[in-house]
C-alpha cells in the first residue's frame, strides 16, 4: 500500500524529516507531497542519498514525489 | 534550459560556486569601504538600517545598507524568473517575530551573524571561532527540538500582494537612501558620521553585489544555519560545502587585498568576552534553527514571497532597536593608552541573552507536535 506524507505548507527541514521517517519504516512506495521547489529538491536529494529512486510529478504548483527502493 | 539551471544550482558544484562568489564579494566590499571583517553581515546591516530610521540612536551604526535591499530584490527577481515566487504566510507569525528579535539580540552580543562569523574568521579574527562554537551548540539544541516534533505549523497560500510587502518596503528604503530626506530638524534619516555606520562601499556597487547574491542564494538555498543543521540532523554536507567555500575564498581574497590580520584581542568590531561570545551566538543559532533559516536565508525567503520570513526580518530590525536602546548590544574591545580594554555586553545584555535562551527553549518545548 502506498504510504502518503503530506508536507505541503511546511518549510524545510520538516518535509525532509517526514520523508526520512517514512523511508526508514521500510514500506514502499512512499508518496511525499510538497509545494515548493526547495522542498522538492531537498526531499529528492535526501531520498537519493538513502539509495532510493524518485519520480516526480507536478500538478499546478504542487509536487508529488514517489519514492521507491 | 531553466530546469537544467535549477539542477545545476541545486548541485554540490552550484552551492560551492555560490559560496565562493559570496566569499570573494565580502572582502571586496570591505576593500571598497565596508567595515573591517564585515563584508556582509546581515544582522549588523539590519541594525544599521534600524539606526538610520531612528529606531535606535546609537550614532555610530546608522546607515541604510543597500546590500540588504539587494538580497531581497535579487531573490525576488530569481523567484519570478524561475516561477518560484509564491506568496505564503500564517505559520505562527508572532513566534517568528519574537525569534527574530532575540536572534538579533544574540547576534549583537557576539557582534555579528553567522555570515560575519565566517568573514571574521576569514579575516584572521580568532574570537570568531568562539562564536562559531556557540552557534553550533545553539543549532544542536534546535535540532533536538526538530527531532522531537517541533514545528511552527503549515503556512497557507495567500494573495500575491502579501508576498510583495517586504520587497516594496525594501524599495522604500532604497528611495530613502537615494534621496536622503530629512523629516525634522535633528531627525531621521540618520547617517553615521563616524564608526562602522560611516564606512560603506559605493551605493551602486553594494546594491549590485546584493542583488547578485540575492539571486544566486535564492537559486541555491544558501543558508549558514542550514549548513550546520543539516550535518547534525542528517549528515548532509551539501549546504556546509557552500559555507566552507565562503570562508576559504574570503580568506584568499583577504590575503590578496592585504586584509588578513591574525589575532584574538581588539580585532575590528569584536570583543574577547569569551562566555558572551558563546552564549550570544548560542541564542542566535537556536533562534535561527527554530525559525528555519539564518538571517540571510530569511531575506531570500521573504524575497520569494514568504510572509513569515518577512515577519522574522521585521523582528530582527525591531530587536536591533531594542538592543541599542536598552544597552544590550556588546561593546567592542578598545585600546586605551596602549592597553586592550575588553569589551562585551552590559549586565542588561547578559540578562537579555539568558532571557532569550529561556524563551527559545520554551518555544521549542511547547510547540511540538506529537506523532
């Protein structure tokens, strides 16, 4: 089952902390919703550093990152 | 093309390049007139702005610093160009104001923000090391709160005009600087005739460098507090490599300009009161961490439409007024009859730092979301 993390409206490092926590729980895919490019890049960088794959989709000015192992 | 640029600026090379550029610009501004070891100090420069507006009457630190104006407007240009300008607000603004005010008081007890700590170190001022230790401890405490669920809540998307308020205020400041109106006899706008406030690079140069840094820092998310926080929080050295580049390149530029002078006592606009250098920066570091950005980063965020960061900036400017009106800011070391007279804060300054730490701890403890 997809795990969803809603980090919209939160400023960094909150989205990264939330994404990291979800990744560490080891159930994939993890879906992270953010609404700034900064958060998108920070979460992407962190997930990739943890050895995950990230695909990003955009809807208006919100982003959804799907993180898989 | 834009996406590729965004990727580059988000890369390790991008942040190092921008750190290096800021590192070169700082000492260059000193060469052109800015105060010694104060190429760019966000806290000091906001304090000078507070003075110019008459929010404090310390005659030696009053000037409208175009670098600050440039930081906000440069970031705004970048944000618009890359479609990242997004007006948002409403994440505990009053808390951000208080954090801004105490961050400024802490910084003025040390006599500089993290930017200046870097530039002081790069100029050979070893008291900066003491301040940086305090800064790291303050950020470490802040990280413990972040780990235990501290956050100031979500911001809301809001009217675009909200995001324009701080940038427009900055335009207003620039106009005051250019036209230098006198509002009443002996009244503002004040400009220092001696001391650090009277030392400045040409307006156009300061403004252009400020705009350039604002632009680049918005793209790379350069943040001196984040640099340390990310290492402590998640062993991420990305932002730290930018800060390290700043210090290394500022050091090299100082060597080229003959501005490097190694020493501990009586360094330019600095003091040797060990414990207060530590505690002042500890307070500042903790407040920046709880607010999510160093004073520079708050200006860049405000430029891209973040109303909460704008409140933090106004809190800092107000804090500067309080710091000088109530004699909280530290005095620099001075040389009297060839003997070094140790500077440092007054008893009021010491009490304010302790009070600030207590308030920040209270904010950290009481504003945690249980998972």
